[in-house]
C-alpha cells in the first residue's frame, strides 16, 4: 500500500509506502512520479489517497530458483534470484 498526496495539477507531490513489501514498494515509488491523475479545480492538494498494489506471478515457477539475500542493514536488501539450470 502506498499513500499519495496529489497536487491540484494531478501530479503526485508525495508518496510513502505504508505496508507490504519494501522492495516492491520501492519499485512503485520509482515509477509513481510519472503518473498523472485527473486535475482538480481545488487549489489545495489531495492528501491521503491510498493505492493498493497486488503483485502476482503470471505463470508458476518452472524450477526452484537459487536465491541469495544481501542485507545492507538497516535500509537496503538485495535479492538475487537465478533459475537452476537442469542438465539433460
């Protein structure tokens, strides 16, 4: 979930992750500044719009990936995931 403040011109003036995966939330925050909402006639921004994002895998995993988590405590986590290649 991301809480957004929408300026009167429809741009996102502020966005903050309120719950859910920080990693996926950061991906949303990187792109949300490009979004434009319908402009309002009000001269004050809209505070507190909450957007909910559901991330879903479109296909089931074909293999069990090899996953490595790198923690740069307290702020960063890097997830590296590679499929395990099967030899024939």
